C-alpha cells in the first residue's frame, strides 16, 4: 500500500491507497498491529506493541490471561468480555453470539451492553488517534466483524469526542476487508519478517 499524498495543511488528500493504520482484531482477546509506509511497527526490541493493554479505566477490571493489570482495553471489548456480560444479563448459557443475536432482534439490554463496549473501544481508539495519527483504524476478528453495527457507532462517537484535531478529521474506521482471516494473514507476515 502507498501513503496518500498530503495537502499543504498536512491532511491526506482524497483517493489513493493507505498504509498508515492501526488494526484492532476483536476476538476472544484483542490483537493489534500498527503499520506505516516504512513497514510494520515492531517497537525497539522487535516484540511489537500491546494496544490492548492501554488503560481505559483506572483500577478497572482485571485483564485477561496472564496479565495482572487492571482497566486495560482488552477485557472491555473482546469476545470473552461480551460472553461475560451476556451471562450476567441473560444467564449462564448466554455467550457473545447470543448477545449479538439478541441485539439483532431488537433487545435493548443487549444493544446497551454492546454500545457500552463500543464506548470503551472508542476511548482506546481516540487515544490511538492522538498518539499515532493514523489514516485508518481497521476493525477485524470474529467478534469485531459480527458486532460491527452495535459497537462502532458508539465507538466513533467517543473517538470524535476524545481525539484531537486535526487527527480526528483525517481518520476513518473501517472493517477489515479480509474479515476474520485478517489476523491469520497478519500473523503469517510477522513470521515471514522474523524468518527474513
């Protein structure tokens, strides 16, 4: 992908390919990546970045897996978080799929849960816009793709509130063109880079 040309003000001009982006993959957990014209951003030691561990709620929920932190983005926006919220609201057999199904059927509780998750996602995205000034935020992963209609409107509202100008005027939030396969393809590129 090639960087879009920028105007005298620094804003991207319309049209053309984009390669300055943040990718968020919402699945069981939260995967992420950062790409620029120079290539994938891997950090000073080559280990990548952990955007899912940005704090969005001080002393908030315990993080998932081996992480001992609290209030990180991941436990507020992942499919696992959706399953936990669904079980609290609808009983022990509910899960993320059922939550999305109920939202699609018009259930206001389900829609409210997903909108709240979207607001947390928007807090993270607003921070990423302020830090990285990407042209795109790409949302992928099974949960991200399936819940798009219920997460993203609330997420974009918070992003627009929290991100600074002019960056918030440049960024677009888009679904991954490769859908749920995007994470696997990204992992293959990481492995390829490591082997090179």
